[in-house]
C-alpha cells in the first residue's frame, strides 16, 4: 500500500490485521477505561461519555498489548496498562484542544467546544490524575517511571512550542525534538510498558521501536495537513498553516524557496486569521519546493529505524503485527 492508494477501507482492513493478535483484549481495555475514570459526579459522567465516543482505534493500547506478547500471550495486567496509556493520550488531546481553542476533533465537537474551556482544562487534568492513581495502585515502579517520563516530555514539548515566538525560525532540529517529545515519547512508553509486562528482555528494543514509530506517525500526520481534505483527516486541510504551526513540509520548503515566495509565507504568518486562498497558495508553494517529498523521505527514514529496532525480537504474530504497524502509521491518520 502506498500513499497514493490509501483508502479508508484499506486502512481499516490493515488495522484489523494488526490488532488481530490482541483482538480479545481490546474490548477489555475499553471496559478498563470506563472503570478507571468513573466518578459519582454527573458532569464527569457526561464528559466521560463524550470522550469515550471521541477515542480512536486504541492504536497505542494495541502497541502495548503486542509488545507484551512478543514472547507469550499478553498477561492480564497488560490490559490495565493499555487503558492507562489511552487515558494519558486522551488527556493530551483534551488539553491540546483547550490550548488551540479547537472546536472539532475527529469530526466531533471537542470538550472545549461542547462544554467550556474551563471544563476542558479540568477534565484533562482529571484524566491524567486518574491514570496516575491507577499506576500507583498497580505498584509497578518501572512502568510508572516510563509513563511519567512520557507525560513530562509531552508537557515540555508543548511548552517549547508555545515559547517559540518566531515560528518561521523553527528549524528541523527543533521539529525533531518537538515530535520526539510530543508524539514519540508516548509511543515509546506504550511499547516499553508492554515489554515490562511480558517481554522485559526486549525492553530497550521495543522502546526504541515505539519512539521511532511515533516520529514517523507525526511526520505522516503533518503531511496530511497539506495533502488531504476534511473527509479523510477529520479536520480541514491546511489547519496547521491557519494556526501558524510550522511543521516539516514547510521547514524543508523554506530552505529552497526564493524571496518572493518566502514573502507570501511571511504574509500568511503575519495575518491573525489567514483566508483559504492564502493558505492554498502557501500549500502550493510548499509542494513546489519539495516540502512534501522531503517530509515523506524523513517519515520513511523513521520507519526504517523502527523496523531495525525489531530485528532482535523473536519471529511470531506479535512481531509481524508490529512490523505491519510501521507501514500503517505512514498511510493513515485519525
């Protein structure tokens, strides 16, 4: 499957194949999510129901369960750890939507839009704290270290991004540091905690795999903002540009474009609310000066590094599924 032949049907089938080895555990992860966040507070229950409808395809929990079953069947506690990872992920989405004042997430109203900005911030905190409370209850210090390290990295990544006052001075090295923190760290924790549950001798390799996979995932995600419409991604194409976010396609194109085109980019970033015409023009400029192709090559590089990390793992259904996940993350977004 290539980027040009990606379809929702093909992607759904690919995901089912990846999740097949752990398909019996995934419904249990959803049940654990409900159990962990439940509280006898009507507002919490209302927001909780909305969030459960917003959750994606449990991809990070899938990685954790697959990592935990590299040597044998996933142990029962892996299900709870998978739910914790998904809660951390949901918390980041709720906070991101609050920071960005986003009104849509995966085609659905955000907590920020449906309830209020204040509720969005508090609910993000609540999800984090429920996840951490469950970690304390489980009493696994190494797993707690991995999850709290990832949470810290994601927070620092967000702070670094917000502190970048000159967006167009954002370098490729800055970008790599950012996506390692904001995306790679939770993918890494998912695979590392999975290893701690059931395959501790592969902890380092699976952690490396997760980090590289997460970075490939993020580059592919950023690419789709330039290449796909709302029907595929759940958000309008060009939204990153509208919000003045500098990602790898633009970073790469800025190195090649002449001053006249650079002036058009500068003008867009000078506008507080750039219109669709200006966004479409800059998307075209990025495409013309190779930004998309460069980003695809970098996603491929991260993918190869992820595949290399799996070399020492024993052959089996779990390793095959993890390998298939590499192709999947650069072909899709949810």
